[in-house]
C-alpha cells in the first residue's frame, strides 16, 4: 500500500487523512480517490486499526486547554475542578493512549463530552467516555444520526445504530452556553456544512475556538452529502470561522495541524470558494456544449450510463462529485488574506 503520507486531496480526502494523523505535516504524492479506494480493503476499518497503534500527541494551549492528536479528529481537553471536558471522543481503539495522555494533564475525572458532529472519528469513543463518567452533549442532529443506522456513501460503509450510552443525553438546536472550570463554553450550530450536525465550541477566556470538521488545516475537506453536508454550507462555515476570531485566537481544526490560526482558516475557505466557482463555470460550459450536440430525444432525456430514476445532485454540489482536483492551497499562500 502506498505511504500514508500520501494525501487524497478531495472530498474523499478524509480517508487517508485520518490514518496519517501523526504525519500530516509531511507532503508526498497525491492519490486520486479511485487509487485510494482500490488500495483499501475498508476505509473505516483501516482508520480504526491505525488508531489502535498510533501515539497520542499532546499540545498544551492556554486556559487549561490541551489538544490530543492521533485518534481520528483533534480532541480538545479542558481540565479543572468541574472535571475534564472533552471536545470530541476520537476512536475507541485509542482508549488506552487517550486515557494515559488525559491523566498526564490532571487527575480530574472525566465529566463532560461535547461532540462537534456525529462522524465515527469524533464520536466512536462516546460509549467508553460515558462509562468513565462523561455526560454527552451535542446538536440534535448528532443525536438523531447516532440513534439509527447511517450510511456514508463515499466510504461505502454502513454504520449501525449506537448503543444507548453512546448517544448524547443532552441536545440543543441553535446555541448553548456551558459554564465549567471557571470558563464559558459557547456551543453554536453552523447549519448544514460538513454534515447537518456541525457545531463550534468557543472558549472566550482562553481565546480558543474548536471548529470541528468545518475546518481542515491545510487539507481540502471531506463533505458528507449522505448526512446533509454541502459545499455552500462549508463556505458559509468558513466565513463564520474567520469572522469569529482574531489573529491571536487559537483555532482548532477537525483535522490537520491542531494548532492553527485565522489566516490558515481563511485559506481553506478561499480554496473552497474558488473551487466551487471554477467548477460551476466548467459545469455551465459543459451544459452549453451538451445543448449544441445533435442528440435524439431518447438520448437527451436519458444520457448513456445514467439511471434516469436516480436523483440528481443540485448544481451547487456538482464540483465535489465530479472533480478530484480542487484548488491548490500553496497557490493561495501569497494571496493577501483578511
């Protein structure tokens, strides 16, 4: 199998990104989604296997907040007298490494867990963290998705419903404030973006924002259309993230280098926007070309290879379904940012 340092730079980029969580700073050749999927026996199982062996890297920030990197998405941990607060749960196979890293931060019990969305690399550890004593809170759509079986088409994987202890016991629809460990945690729903369940967690006293998977640092993000994600929502979320922070804010992405900045989040948002614009322009040109072709009525109504009974994606989302070559982040590095 090709090196895990090789990244799938597309909406399916999630697949190798998670397996390469400890080596994302390295750059190698790109794999197309087709190549990556041809090599992989099962993406979800590969990620879980890798998490069982991967070390957990600890990044201490400020305000008693640290990041645990190496088990799926980036996990934030706040310590204090009210008990540890986890933001995302990582992958169950990493439980021993996560506990060791968290206990090295403090001996406070684990009392709270916030899921930024429903995906397994952020919520797979819900059950064991609940067994440790954590009450789980998330957006109502995360609760909905974990309660029943889910299919993610791009991973070709069916997730069973979660056991009851892994399902959030407290939910909200728009915003929620939590006062813990002498800090304020502001939970806010983005609307449909990466999925339809994404939230941010802001800790103003420490000037830290966890963006979940609405922000992938240096990596073109995966968008889960199967559970309500869409490119326009991701662009809006990127705009919200940039507007909510300053140059001094520590921005925690769902994936990629876990200690990030406003500038880096702006680059990803700009990349998404430019890719969408370019793809829509290409789609428009292709549509005009198709209209000029002398097609028979039968061919015009049902193009070759297309099942006419299948739903067609709305035009704003075509580019992520058709293109494996999003904009290059390095081409934006010299562009004036916010």
